[in-house]
C-alpha cells in the first residue's frame, strides 16, 4: 500500500509542480529541478531494490502500472536528462512557461515508463506530444512552429492508428493490458507497433526525427533525443518481454534502425542532424536486445544529451566543414570526446558496459549485423573526435558564445556516464575490452579511408511531410505481414 | 409513425450538410426543410393522441410531440420559410442557408425532446448556429455581439448541466418528469439555464443588443423562434410538474412587465422590438396551458416586424417621425402592430383572449397592464407618417420581402381559425378599450416624455453577475 | 460488418486526405475525419453485444453495450480536440507569412 501511494505521488508530482510554476513563476527553476531530482531518487530506489511492483488501479478495466528494474533505468535516464537540461538553462532567460512545459514533459514521459496498459500509455504519449510541441515551438519563429506542427501532426496520425489497434486488443481480451497482445489479431499488433515505431522514431518511420531534433533549440533537442523518443521505445521493449512472439519482430526493427541510422548519420554534414540520425541508430541498439534495453537507454540518453548540448550550445558552428577549419576550445572538445567515446563503446565509460551487455544478449543472426553497426557508430563519432582543437586567441571569443549553464550540465552528464559503469562492472574482461577497442580502431580507420575522399549527399526526399505520412501505410503493411507470418506458422 | 418523427428531426441536419455539398441548391434545400417541418406540424395537429418516443431504453432519448409542440414547430417552420424568402434574392452564401436550416433543425429537436440531455444538445447546437449567423457579416461588432451571446448562453448551460445531473441523481433518469422528485437546487439551476437561454426577465437582458445588432433576417429568426427553444421546456415542465407551474407563471408576469416597461421608453425600432420580445415571452409563460398558440402568433408577428424594420429608412423613431415611409410597408407594419396589440380579426386577438382566460386571479392585473404597455409601444409604429412613394430597394429583393410578408401576415390571419370562439362581443370590446387607452396614453404622455434608461445592466459582466442573483432567487422560490 | 467497413473507410479517407491534400488546414480537417473514424470504431465495438445501458433493472437481462471503450474514447476525443486547437493556432501563426498555407511551400521555406 505504501508503495502504491509513493508511486502515485511520484507520477503526479511533476504535473502538480508544473502547475505550481504557473502559480508561483518566481520559483520556476527550483520547482523544475526538484521534480527531476525526486524522479532520480525514485528511479534509484527501484534499481537498488530490484523489486517488481504491479499495481492495478480501480479494477481490471482501470490503469495498470508495472515498475521494475527496466523501467527504473528509463526513469533514471529521463530524470538525469531533465536535470541536465534545467542546469543548462539555469542562467538563461527562459520563462516560467518553458520550465513548466519541461516538467510536464518529464512527468508524462515518466508516466509512459510506468504504465502497462494501452490507454494510459496513449494518454501519456499524447500529453508528451503536446508538451514537446510547445517546447519546440517555444522560440515562436515560423520555422520552429512549422517543425513543431509537423511533429505533432505525424505523431498524432500515428497515435490514431495506435488507437484502432488498442480497441482491437480490447475486443479480443476485454482489457487494454499489454499482455493482451498474445491473443490479439495480427492487425492489432501491426497498428499498435506502427504507432509506437513512429512515436519512438525507429527505422524508416523515424525519419521525422532528424529535422525535429536538429531544428529545436539545443536544450529541447537534448530532452527529445535523450528521453522523449524513449517513451515510444519503452513500450516496444516491454511488449517484447511480455509476449514471446513479438520479440523477433522488435529485434528485426532494432537491427534495421541501427543500420539505417548509422548509414545516414555518417554522410551527414551538420552536427545536430548527425546526432539526430545517430539517435535513430542507437534506438535500434536499445531494441536489438530487449532484456537489457534499460542500461543502453540510460547511457545513450546521457551521452546523446551531452553531445546535443555541446554541439548546439558550445560549438562555434553546426557545419562539420567549418568546424574542421577552425579550432575548438580543448575543454569543450574534451566533453565531446568523452561523450563520443562512450557512445562508441570505449572502456572506462558506461557506453562500453551497455554495449557489452547488449552484445551478450544478441541472437546469432543479429551478431554480425550489430557488429557492423558498432563499427558504423565508431565511424560516425570519429567525426567529433578528430575535430581540430587548440588553444587560440579566437577561441576566447568563441567561449563567449558558450551557453552559461553548459559546463554545469556537461559535468553532470559526464559524471553520470562514468558512474553508470557500476551497473555492469562484470563487463571488464580482457576479451570484451579487446573487442571494443578493435571495433573502435576499425571504425576510425574506415573513417579516414572513406570520409577524406568521398563527397556524398543523401537525398532528403523521404523526410518530406507527405512521405512521412505515406511511409506509415507502407510500414503498416510490412508490420502486418511480419506479425501475420509469425502467427501463421 | 415513429420513423416519420425521427426522419423529421434529422431531415434539416441532413439538408444542411447537403447544402455544403451542393451549394447551388442552397435556397431550395433550405426551403424544403422548412416545408417538411410545416407539413409535419400539420400532421401532428391531426393526430388524436400525442406521439411518445423512447429511443434505446429508459436512459435514452425521449421525445414527446403533441399539439403544444405542434404550435412551436409550426412557428419555427413558418418563420424559417419567411426568412428564406426574404433572403432569396440577396447574395447570401450557401453557408448562411446551411446555418439557417441547421438552427431550424436544432430548434425542432428542442421542441420535441422531453429529457434534459437531448434538450441540452439541441440548445447548444442552436447556440452555435445562432453565433455563426450573428457573426455572418464578419464585422468586428457582429463578432463581438455573437461572442457575447455564445458566452452568456454557454455559462447558463453549464449551470443547467449541473441541475440536470442532480435530477439524474434523484431519479436515475433525465426525463423532465423527474423534476418532481428533484431537490430544489436542481430546479433552480435548470430554470436558471432556461431563463437565460429563453431571454426571460432580468436574465434576458442580453437579448436587446443581440437581437437589435444582428442582420434583419437573423433578428427575425432569433426573436421569432430561437428564444422559444428556451421557453418551450419551461412551459413543458410547468405542464408536467405541478409545483413549478406557479414559478413559471410568476416569471411570465415579471418578464411581461419588465419588457414592456423598457419597450415603451425605447427610441430605437429594433431595440424596442427586442425588448418587446422579452415582454411577449412573458405572455407565453403566463398561461402555460395555452402557450403554444401565443408562441405561434408572436413568432409570426415579431419576425414580420423585424423584417419590416429593415425596410424603414431609419432605426430612430425621432427620425422616422420626420421621414414618411411608403404606404405598402406602412400597411404591413400596421397589420403586424395591430395583431400584437390584440386587435380583432388578427390571430393576436385570439391568442390574447385565450391566454387571458387561463390566467390565475393574481396575474390578471399585471397582464392587463402589460397589454396596455404593448398597445402604447406599438402606437409608435402605427402613427408613423406615410406617403405613396417608390421603395428605394431594387424590385427583386422587395419581391422576396413581400413573399415573406404574405407567409407571415397570411399566417396571422389564417391562425384566427384556431380559436374562432374568441369572437364574442365582450371579448372584442375589451382589447379595443385597451388599445384605445394605450393610444391615448401614447399621444398625451409618452410621445412627449424622453426618458433614457442607463444600459449598465446590459453590460457583459453584469449579465453574468445577474445569473448568480437569479439562481439565488430561484432557489428561494422553489424552496418556499 | 457493413458498419465496420464504413467506419474503416472513413478512417482511410481521412488518412489519404492527410497525404493528398495540399493545404495545411485541409490536412488538419482530414486528420479530424480520421479521428472521427477511430472514435466511431470504438463506439461500434462497444455496441457489439447490444445497445442498452449496463445498469441492472430488476431481473431482466438485456443486451447491453460495453461501457469501457466508450469511457476510454472520451479521453481520446478531448485530446484530439485540444491537439486540433493547438494545430490551428500554429497554422494561424504560419498563415501570416505563408498565406497560401501549402505545405510544400512552407516546407521549402523552413527546411535548412
């Protein structure tokens, strides 16, 4: 009973604080920070106790919550990213509205990580969509409004498909619970997965993501890439764990997304777009091994938001070519270096542990492809690692452009990246360390071999608005075929 | 029989959406909707017993259609038809006709339903359609007036909803009959909503601005039928539930006096007509048993008057005294004014006699004073100077206007037959005396006095504030 | 079965409207059509077993409608409504600089 009250209090708190900010706008930062820190505490308690809580509110038609280690990791990611973003914005002139929306976004993503029935999830995802819309449109420029509108449009259409799937699940089970997917007809699974794939930015359905994440303001990008897309990914992971038959489907999409994301990211010449595309690839890693998705999500969230804050808030330019010609402040470079190494899976950083854990749990058929993906990741992040960096006069001028809260947020995230090693200390064996280093070196060699020579621009036609919507129908057919083929056998 | 009723309720909405699909046929389709209602109303009069419909189960929609609703439906149909004729040659778009027929349909639904939720839906739809019609010219003023109307009526409907759920709590049904067992606060809240929506007593003071600032055909629709959608349920409740009968009658007397008081001193034609609507709604409520017939005559007359007022050269009575109007228009004006004053030969006479017969003793004096006030205020129209002159509007729009007049004034004369028993010597003398007295008072007193009332109470904030006072008064009335 | 086909046809109509219509407002309207279809589908599934209110009335058993999907879809209606309002506000802002509201044009002007 105590746990129940505790959990409900934790879910409700961000919303209460968010509305509290409107009442007492002076305290906006403190309220926001407090809300995020409470989530950190709650997540740590979940991770330490390693218990699983299942709550059924009202009756069997009501809200179902499941909280275990997996959700603990996701919640921790969400909370740490939120703290970093708030620290980053601490000395900027963001209004109370911004903090309130951040907190509401945080709360709704939390709720998505806690619930285990389709309707609560729907509500959580829609609320997060609206809050994300408001945050993306915060600068009120035409471009930001368009990007936000596009995001809301795509995600809302996807959620409509999801709703149809949800009612089909209800029809066969008389309940909206996740485990009803077992008895649900294939079209229900296809529709629900379509919604979640789009919302989570996975595989080709996720091609709305590069524009949205790159054109949003830096802290918002960090929040979106670090935490919000995981609200769509988490239910996929949860379903894969609950329903045996869906596990292969999720894994296939994981592999596909990991490859497509890395491929696009490598040929991208804009820092923020590259990071956004790499998010697609990393989400693939999360899905590739659902059992251990939590740790990967945590390290990716920390690494990616650190990189977004660096690329958008501290680099003098967004263009790689320009960055090659100027040199960056070594301290800023260090931040990018550590975060990039972590995502590439370099030992000493938690990215290594997460990657090792995921690789352990891959099925045989995934093994080779994901190794290729790992090399691809190393290639992509070599772009950041080999940026020129030297102390120069011009650098001091650049430093003025660095956002005031940047160092605080960066230190916080990097410390988190190192500390998260503790979750899987067993990864440090000679074989695994050797493999990781070999992958990275291979990636760097490939980087030098390819980038220095090839000039290649991928067409962006697929990212057009109509195509994003159109792709949904194709994905629906593919999904239906996949699920139907599985259940048919 | 049931299918016919359901088809009739849905037909206007269907036609309305059809207008959006086939905009060329806008006028024809709208008129068709009005004619369907008209023939349905006639069919209802021919039925020996009321039509009772219970859709789905006892929690579902209930409809009761009897002679009372027949009168209201007929009013609605005739006024709509007249308005469509009036607009026939103007360049109103398909949107206008579609909204007209949708408002017609929603009012029909309000006249048919006998449960609080169906009524709520019908009233809200009519409110939205009325808003769109008021805001049709897209000028700042029209949008403000429309917004004000929508805001006031929506706040009132929120109170109403609270009342409706209290009724449900007490009786597990939303039927009107449940008011019997409902707690006093439920009745107070529901009546609050209906009084505001129907424009009765002080809660109706949003009405003068809204009805006077709208375009003439929209005013005609609003004054002729839309307010009756709020009045009809009051009448119906008074008939169904014994206890609320005195309350309804009391409000009838109050609003009849209040409206006529304002109307007598008003210097603007359309505002005078709007205030007078408040007063006439009182006559409908004063004798719920025969409210239907009064509603019919008032609807016909008031919409005729609003349409005529748009053809007058000015809205100001002072200016009208100096500018003679063309004689044909003056004749139409006089017929309508005579009818509303209760002059024999016109249906207003029959309605007034019928209402007077059904008054309770304590109401008689009040209502006679109100009748006198009506005569005084319409003397302003009757004694306008007139001369034979060419009308300024182009002939084609005038044709539409006269067609509308034929429908409305012809209806007034034809409606005499409903209650021809009224023509006894005693009954005829009394209204003549009243009218004579009224004219005398007009000539000797009111033509000279200029009193200007402050319009403070018509301000938006006060309109909303008055609601709280009214709910207290209502609660107290129901409790005692 | 026939009703189900109608409902799904509505949903698809809305979906193709989103893809094929050029104007942003029309796209939003099409989205509303699509969500109307979805809502109708919930109501349809709720009424599969019957139409009556599921409240006991004496001993008689009636073919009653399932209240859960209906209750649930209310949330979706409200959410859909608010999202639509939000989108229309955004469109209003965009229309100042892009009076035609063609999504291609807006996209061209606002993609880096």
